[in-house]
C-alpha cells in the first residue's frame, strides 16, 4: 500500500504512547530503528515512511541514540514535552533493567565459548536489520526533492566514505549532510512546483 493512501491515526493517550514504545523496545534486539519503522508506520500508522525518514534523519545528526531522539520527536508531536518524556521513558525503562541484568550475567558467564559464539552471531543479525530497514526506507526517497540520482550518489559516497575509506562519521554528517541540505534548499527555491510533482 502506498504511503499517500494510508489514513494516519494517533495515540489516544500518553499511556498508549508509553506502552507502544515499551513494546517496541522489547522487540528491538540488535536494532530498534528497524522495528520502530514497522511499528510506527505499518502497524500503528502514526506516520508515513516519508515522515519517519525525516524524523530519523534529524535523529541521526543529533547527539545520542537515534531511537531516543526519534522517541522524543514522536512524543512531542502528539503530546508536547510530556509526551516526549513519556515516549523516552517507554523506550528506556524496561530495557535499562534488562541491560543491567544482562551485564551482570555476562560478567559471570562471558568466558564460556558458547556464550561468546552466540554474541558473535547476534552481530550478523543486527547488521541484517540495519540493511533491511535501509532497503525498506529507500522507497521513500522516490519523492525526495533532490531526485533519485542525487540520493543514490549520496548513498554510494556515504557508504564508501564510512565502510571503505573509514572517514569519521562526524565529517560525513557535517560535509555530505550540509551539501545535501544546501542542494535541496536551492532546488526547492528555484523550482518548487517541479519538485512537488516528482
């Protein structure tokens, strides 16, 4: 189903927001962003993929974990600052208890080869979740004001810079991010009608 044909809903209360983010956090082993996109866009229909991608882009350039930044933006959008803290509490409370418990268990059992092997396997799962989410969200770039070609070029340059050339992430964000913002702004300024029709 195309995003533009989806009828969006909203959480009925801060309690629903808290429960949604708590359940989201409990599903997110290895990558909560992948689960967040599915839950917020497909299951709960609070956002389109384009809206989620915009929040994720902002969350990426802000300090702190991406999912915490996204949860703050989601909560603020629906219930102001109280909603922001409610969503953040939902994403953090139960996982905090679980991580502290897991850390204590890890210190006790980390030397067992089976435990070390299981943790190494989880790295592949986490990478798969990230790649899968990126592929799913790439469909939202069709209507990006920069156009498909420029978006594809930025994706390739970003991948090459981080994975192959090992450039620091901060320089990728500041350099390529600033260029992308400037290019989009100029493009919207010169021909907004053409951009909106794409």
